[in-house]
């Protein structure tokens, strides 16, 4: 075989492998990004606080499920909490007491395919669903009583919502720049990440369009979303004082630090 033919075979082989990897990344991006826990519609939650279950129906055969807990203290407002990319309300519901004890009601939805929620998961659907839950709260609270809170993956949903609605403030816990930015740090640079990922969840792009005050909370040893992401987001906001650093905190244990609870108390005072 001539050298030219060898080069041609190697080129074709390389291109097949390259486009094969691109195809696999595109087809499997949901399973790489989202790790939902599905619950039976008859599942009974056993939280140590009073709550009700809320179901909204944005379209035929789609059911969006949430828990709604109300504080016993003098009411300051309500928190719309968008959780992370894994699990379901069975576990995420346990964040509610952090806000109830501060005088805030809490609404925590499960995304499509999570918990008891159904429907196809797309970024457009996630944003529309967040707007629907916001509209549900607007029937009971004013703009200035609503706090939008995002945790990890939920920060992207929160900023998608916050750029289109009014609220008292926005709190982003362990936020990332965007999904493509995250993927670019984990995958080979030769892959066209931005073109392959249909989920953007672009916090960096959303921040300039948010009128409400935005605060960032991040641990210095976050093993999943680098602390640097929040530093760059603070730079976009042109206000380094909006970044609250929890020294020594990782991605999943930030709420175990007393500084975290002190900070939340100050922001929601």
C-alpha cells in the first residue's frame, strides 16, 4: 500500500472516530448531565415539617410536581428553589427548613422526569416550567416577596427565569458559567462542545439581563464546579462583593458549614 493510501485510510479512520464521538456525546448528553430519581405517583413523603403537594399541568399529559411548605413564623416572603441535577424531592425537600426558620415559605419543584413529574426534558421546557411555578406564586405573593434560589444545575434554570421576571433577589449556590463551559473543562478541546450541547443553561450570558440583586455562594474546594466559575460570574456582575466564599466547602457539603447558614440568614433578613 502506498504512503498516500495509508494516509487516506488513517484520515478516514480518524474522522470516523471523531464524528462517532461527537454523535455519542450529542445523543447521550441528557444521561451525562441529568440523573433523576423517579418516584411512584403514590409515593408518600415523610418530611419533619408541614407541607402540601402541588401539581401543575403545562400541557396535556405533563404533570409538574412540587412541595410547598409554609413557615409558622411572621412571613417575610417565599423562596422558589431549583435543585441540582440528581435525585428528587424525596431528598431535596429537606432544604426547606433552612428557609422556614427564617420566616419564608418554600416551593420546590421536581423537573420533568424527576420524582413524580413527567414530560420530556428540554431547556425550553425547563424554563417554561419555571415560569409557570413563578406565575403560581405570583397569585399569592408580590414580586418583592419572591426570592429565586438555584443550586448547582438549578442555577441555570434560575437565571433563565430571573432574566424574564421581577423578584426580590436571586441567590445562586455553587453556580457554573454554562453547561458548555463545564463540558469544555472535562472533554477534549477538539470537540465542538457549544454546537453539540442542546442544553446551555448559560449563567454567564443571563446575568447582565437580571435586574434583581444577585448573590453567589461557593466553596473553595468544590470538586464538581470549580470555585473559579463564581469568581468569573462575579466579574461579569462587576461586583466582587456579591460572591460569598465558604472556605473549605465542597460541592455537596456546603450546607454543613455554619457560615452558610449565617450567610443565608443575612441575605434573607
